[in-house]
C-alpha cells in the first residue's frame, strides 16, 4: 500500500495558488518616476517644516492649544459614538487584518506573493520611522499637557506624529498602490485619502492628538507610500527566494531515499543461528585434520571468558596420555 505524503497548511496554500493557469505576464507596478521623486521631496520638506514649527513653538502650537480648549467632543457630543467606531480604521491591528485578507486573495488570484510582501515592507517601514520619531521627540498629548502654550516636547510622550493617521495612510493607501489598472488606482487613492483624513480629524475631535500631530502623521504615511517603489527589487528577490525554497522542499520530499555516493557498503553479519542454517544447506567440504592424536567432543572442556564450566575430575585423563595402572583386586 502506497503512503501519500501528508500536506502541511503551507503546502495547501501553495496548492491553491497552483490552480491558477498562469501568472499574469504584466502587472502594473509603480515606478520611481520624476513626478514621484518631486512629490517625495515636497512631502519631506513639509515634514521638516511641521517639526520645526512645533520645536520653536510657533503659531502652529498656539493653534493646537486653541483647538484643545475648544473641546470638539463637547461641542458636537451627538456624533461621539460614531467617531469612537470610525477611529478604529486607523488602528494597526484591525486594519492590517482587513487589508491582508484582501491582498491575500489578490496573491491567490495572481499567483504572486508581491501584494502581501509589499504590505509587510510598508508596515515595517511604518513601525521603524514613525516609532523612532515618536520616542525621539517625546511629545505629550493634550490630555497630559503640563504648561499652557508650550510645545510639550521631550517629556516622555509618544504622540508626535499621530500613529493612527500614519497607519491609515499606509494601510489603505497600499490598496491603491497595488491596483492593477490606472482607473482603479485613482479611485482607491481617493478613498484612502478620505479615510485617512477622517481618521486624523477623529483623533483631534477625541482630544487624543494635537492638530500638528495629525499633519505630521499624514506626511509620514505619504513618505512611505512614495518611497515604496525603491523597495520593489527587495520584494521581488524575497518572492523568488520563497518560491525557490518551496520547490526545493517539494523536490526533497518527492526524491526516493538513496545511498549517498561514496558511502561505505553496508555489511550484514549473520547471527550464529543463521550461519548454522547456511552451513546445513550448503554442501559440506571434506575436513583434513592434522596428523596426531585428537580429542573426542565429549572429552573437550567447554570454556567461557570466566573459565571452564566442567568441574575437575581427578580420575579422567585425556586420550593418549599415560596413566597409572589400576591395582588388581585380590592377590
């Protein structure tokens, strides 16, 4: 009976990918064009301007305090329940799961891992860049502000830039980045822009972020999306390595077990009982004994590593040896 190899979960995922007849020959990938480089440079200048305006406690900081004292969550309290739910669209966990589900379906349909790998690279860049800026500048939020009119920088906070806003820009913007047609890219870009804009304003409404935090969060997320084409070669190499590892794993499982080249031959030594059976079945060759007296089998003393197992017998002598003559009874 032939035993079929048991497939793992990863093997089943790749088997579903293999059901597609062929991978699309041409997938529209954004290039690092001159227009994109200009947008990247402009966004970087805007990012630096926001940071500088907050550091020097300019008019932007005064605007932050005016919005905080306005308390939008009290002015429009009737929409508070809706904003509480809407701001979840900027949380990293739920949005990453939703976007990964869609991009996973795209990977299955197009027989490529590029959508999922692009999402992973963008989230990694988001965590590194935004996290470093948050802890590097250490700004406190409106609910923890200590001095009215100050920029609250370098006081152990972690809200500058806004992580919700930057995450909304990246996770929803990656859908537009991975669009296969120009029309779909335009529509998805508009939807992601509106979504990220709403998430940023929702954090200002709830009082968890300053207005300048949201501005810097938009810039931080946009920088990641604009710089993502530079990482396309890395994504392509990672995809090639993953598929190559899969093919090698399949080849190892499909190849029959063989003796390695140059290995010494395996010599099987038969057991004593097997040797006796073979000797009994094979023709017995004549035995040529050396001349001289030979002892009978009954007279041989069986020996063991510990010594002889037969007790000594004073009256028994080996054949051919001299012995004293027994005295005759009587006379």
